[in-house]
């Protein structure tokens, strides 16, 4: 059954697309349409809120809530995507862990190239800390570009003198703006989603001419991960970004970080999004991620810090619902 599921998903992801580079609007619309087909569990509630000066989606379990907060960074090549397109992933993690989650609507390229999105994510983390949450009660998680942000936001937090979160979980993270991993070539054609040309196209929008070798753009190549919290990286073998994950895991190991590199055979980029019955490997991977999060996130202790930017629902702008998908 699993092989049949993987083959079916591979065929869906290989459906013909318009030739040549697509416009930003076309990329965003196509991604929304794909992610709108993913399954969202019906035992969570979603609320529009604000965090660190940016819109955010607050996802909470309907029942069996546990102390702990996941700060989630959505995927989309730094150019497209939103908290709503990542809802299948955030909701699954919330459902499986009992934690709540904030997903930040960070600014996107090309309108806002590096480091705009990173600054938004760092500000969101500051807001959680300023609200009184202890970092031992906070996890970073993200997929694709957001998986990269889970790592680089931690780097930026460390550079800013902030305490690091309890744990980091990254699904198929984008960690190398230099695009020098061998899998960029060896997996070209095997990857049903990305080509080298496609990631260079969106990557150029995010870089806007800046040096790609700096650690906040290519942590798999140049980051010092000393002092990082436990790290779980999940990736599929059918990804041109595979070596982003393998090289970051090696850097983490060499820096003395507790790291798990979790590779699933024949799986595509961010295969976890197909959880909920579409792909057995997706549900199994998210079960492992939920266990990892639960093992490392501890009960929050108030730090006594307060801020005018405490995580909150903005009055008059809140919508709550159980399950389902919100529209952008």
C-alpha cells in the first residue's frame, strides 16, 4: 500500500506545468491550490492573531492541551506560502502533541528579500519570550524554506543574545543558498517537485544579490551550530535538497549537538504534508516528530518578563473554527 501511495503522490506532483519561469502570482496561486488539497485534522481550532508585529495563525487543540508552544515557519521557497498553506502540518503537530502553535505570516520575497522574513520570525520569538514563556517550553519547527528558518532564526536569536528554544524540528529544510549540494545534480529528475533551475529562480528573488555563503543564508555550508538545542531533521531521498539536510546534520554532530537525521526512502519534498491517510510514511514521520517534541519541550515557567506585544488575538480580527482550512 505504501509503495502505491508514494507512486500516486509522485504522479500527482509531476503533473504538467506551464513551461518557463512562472510569475510570482502564478507560483503563489499554484502553491495555494496544491496545499488546499491536504488533510487538516478536525480536533484543532485556529484563530487569526498577531505576533511580533506580524499576522499569525494560532492553532490549539480542542482537548487534552499540554503546556508547550510550537513556533512554526511555513514553507514556500521564501516567495510563496502562508500560515494557511502550512495548516495541515501545524494542525497535525498540535493534534499529536497537545501543544499550541503560532505560525507567522512573515514577509516574502521578491517584495521583501533577505533578511526581512528572518527579522519577522526573530521578532515573533521575542514576543513569545516577552509574554513570559520560558524558552524550555518553546519549539521551533518548519518545512522547506520554513525549515531553513527554524535553523536560521535560532542562529539569529543566539547572535542577539536571546536564549535558544528547547528543540528544533525541520522538514525537508532549505539550508544552502549556494546550491552546492551534490543532490542538486544527482536527484535532478528524481525529485518530482523541484529542478535546479526552479530553486535558483526563487532563490535569486530572496537573495537580491546578497552573498549566499553567509551563515544566515547557508547554514549547511557555513554556520557554527555550537550550543544548539536538540535537532530533528526529516527529509526524503527523492529531493534535490537532500544534501542540505545531510550536511547540516554533519555540522551539528561535529558541534556536539544532539541531532537525528531521519531519511525516508522514495519520499518527496515535505512528504509529511500528505498525512491524514494519504501517505503512511507521512503519518509515521509526524508521529516521530511529535515524540521528539514531547521529549524535549518542558512545562513553561513564567520568566516575569512582560511586553505590550504579548501573543494575543487582535480584537475585531479574530476568527475561530474547529478543523477545516482557512482561506487567505
